[in-house]
């Protein structure tokens, strides 16, 4: 492939070839230190994800906002040194563990945080779930959903920046390798763009409800137990398959908007809760929820463990509960954590199907449907 120096570069950057990939194979390769440094910058971004109408009220202090309550949930499952187990998702840690994600000890002050709200709005929006006993009110359910969506939007925006960083990884590479890296980055970016657009639209609907511009159009499923949940999580996913192994949506088809499901597990006043939330119009998600409801209550916690670890990275574990697991249970969780990490592998449709490995430590005593 020959390109004139003044022609547009083949990579699609819009730059002239001489200002982009000309001589790229002779450049200094992108170092591990550079990659880690840039990754840290991306992870240190600060903003406040309130609706634009409220931006003028923001104070100057962007805080490390918890997506999972520190006082109500993380403390409930922490050990005597106020540590939980969780995944440290950063480039330095991936290098350290040779691409594997493994549960590690972390203090509850650092667990589940992101710099996505100013101090004023974090207090105003989420005091209803941080400072009040959970009762399943419309405001509390909206707040849980809003915080999870904001966190995921923050992560997706970071992924876009990381995708641009990936494109620099072809420095010093053979032209064939450059082609592969740029193609992979471009395809990856298409998926991230689509996901970010869908998240932004969902957050826009939540913004309208927050501002009183739209009526409530959210559905929720609330599971309750008499004891705290040993695995806490706050996340959002577009489920690919259900608990029976049925494929419910193809995320590779970017022409069809994906339906999203928000889920939170947490503790309040000594009790444990798992809350699923979605737009009432999302029929595929409702079908997914119905396959969960079809599971015998004695097996629901095992199904939730498969789901939490199989689809979310923002998951934190009680060290006491973890230490009580046998080798097969720990190996299963490690397998679930790594499911979907490899971008060249499709999520197995049997990911959530009962495989006979049982997890105990939390018993559902009540299930409530809201606005189904």
C-alpha cells in the first residue's frame, strides 16, 4: 500500500499521511510507563453529572463519590480493619497480574468511588439513600438508578479516551501490526460510541424525572433479606442472555438500541437488598427479570452471585464470606470475573445458567414488584 505524503492517512484520523503514520514504524514504541501515566490521567477526571440546568449550582469541590454507601453497605461487610475485597481496575494492576482481574483488599474509603459529583449535589441527590433507612420510595429508587448510570457514563467516557490511547500503541510497529491495531481501536470505538449514546439517552430521561419534567416511567424489582448482602454492587448492563441461557439481544448489531438494566445490592438498617431498575418500555429486560423470578428462592442468591460477578466490575466482597468459600466456589467467581474481559471472545450464553455450584450466606425473604 503506497500513499502520498500529502494524502489523507489510511487510519482515518483525517490528518495528512506525513503528519500521522508516515515513518510510524521507526518511532519509539509506546512504553508501559507512558501507558500507565496516561491511564491514571484518564481515571483522575473530575466533573459533576447533574443535569445542565443544575450546573450553575455546583460548588468547586468534586469529591470521591461512593457508588455504594460506605456507612450503610461497605462497613457492614468490611473486616475488622475496615477493608473489603474488590477489583482494582487500572493498567498498572493489569500489568501486575498479567491481564487477570483478581479480588484484592481495599479500604472502604477507596472502594466504589469515582469523581463524578460535586459535594453539594452528591449530598442533595443521594442523602435519601445514604442517610435514611431504605423503604423503596420513588425518590430512593430513582437515586440508586441515577448514581449507577452516572458512574457507567463516566466509565464509558473514560473508555473513549482509552480507545484514543490505544491508537498510539502502534508506534514502532510493523505496518501490518499498525493496521490491525487501528482497526481494532476503530471497531472498539464504534461499540463504545453506541453504548455512550444509549447511556446518555437513559440519563436524559432520568434527568427529566429529577427536574419534574416527566412522569415516572421506571420499573423496579426489590429483593429483601433479614441480613446484609455479603456481595455489594452498583452497576448497569445490557443483558445478552437470561438465566435460562436464552439469547435476548445482540449487542453486536449497533443498528438496534440495547435495553439496559440497572442493579444495586446494599444494606440498610441491618437488612440486605437487591434492587433491579429499568425503563418500563424495555420488554427484553422484563423477560430477563422473569427468568430470575422463575428461580426457586433457595437458589436465587447463587443466581445473583453468577450475575454480579459475570457482568459487573464494581462489585465488592465481604472478606469473611470469601474466606468461607471452598476452592470450587472461588474458582467459579474468578471464572465469572474474567468472562467478557477478552474482547475477542463472545459472552457465553450459559454464563448465568445454574451449573450446580451453590453459594450461601443470604436468603431472600421478600420480593416486591414496582410499576411492572
